[in-house]
C-alpha cells in the first residue's frame, strides 16, 4: 500500500533563505507524487506533480522537487523564501483511481 | 473554470442532528472525492465517485455517513446523528482522467458539533 511520510511538522526559515521540506514515500508501483499548499481556512492548491517524465519537477512560485527513486524521496525546495510562503505543505502519492494519500503536513514559518 | 465549490463554508450543529454538505465539481471532471481534515493533520480519504458510481469508501466512513452523486454532477455528503468527533473540515475535490491528473480542491466545509 502507498504511504507518505513528511519529516518535520514545523519548519522555520528566514526570509530569503532556502526552503527544504522533506517527503518520503512508499509505493509498490511507480508512483505519481504531488505537493500541495494550504493557506488558513482554504482548500489545497497544487504546487507541482511528478509523473515520471522528469525527475526534477518545477512548480509554481519557484518551488521545485526532485524525485529520487533510490532514496524514495520527493523533497520540496525553494531557493529564497518569501513571507507569503508561510502555509501548510502536504506531500501526496496517488493510488489506483487517482485517490491521493497525504502526509501529515509541514507548517512553514517565514521570519522577517 | 470556476473551480470546485462547496456549501456551506461553515456549519455549527448540535450533537445528534443531521447535516448535509454539497460539492459542485469543475464541470468537465468525472471524478469527485471527499476528504476529512482535522486540525494539524493531512486530509484523510473518505470516498470517491467516477461519474455517478461510488467506487470506493474508506473504513473511516461509518454507517452514519452517506454520499451521493446523482447524474454524475454535484455531490452531497450527509452525516446522520452527528457526534463531537465529526468536527472537522470536509474537503471536496475533483479531477479528470487517469491517476496522474491532479485533484482540484474546494475551500471546504468546516463542521463544528457542539
């Protein structure tokens, strides 16, 4: 069965610093992987997705993620954090039927 | 693309009452999903439809929960005899096509059971 583990429930960075949010997956088949962002009292917005076309995936707002099969990882990065990046981030793996299994989430705080 | 719409945004009800939530997916999307999210947790899958057929239900979905999608368009999620443990954000999402199609989420319905 597919599953996702996000390491670190809270991450704090300074504005302008590198953002690194960690995600490891478990899947018996080649996975489809996603990162979503959630702002308070809102639904989830897609940041990027991996569907085996390329291991480095670029998303919106300068976020990117690299699929590493050997490490079963799909970490999310952004070179320079903005205050507006403060939110909850979720990694997810797709199963048959398109159902997504989500990680527990990582709350990103950005300090001025 | 008007996005996924959920109604109401907030619902406060007393324990034991029934509540019903509505979701209008993106019009060309054939798949519709319901998730539940509690504070500090990731969304948990409840059920999904392909067109009007309900294809999978989570064990989280007790007998008090029922979902429908008549005519393969909007969907409703009903909770009967609500309990305090049902307090959560209920998220609806829709998608079109194969498993790599991303889910598009609504803004959710926040249920508070007092």
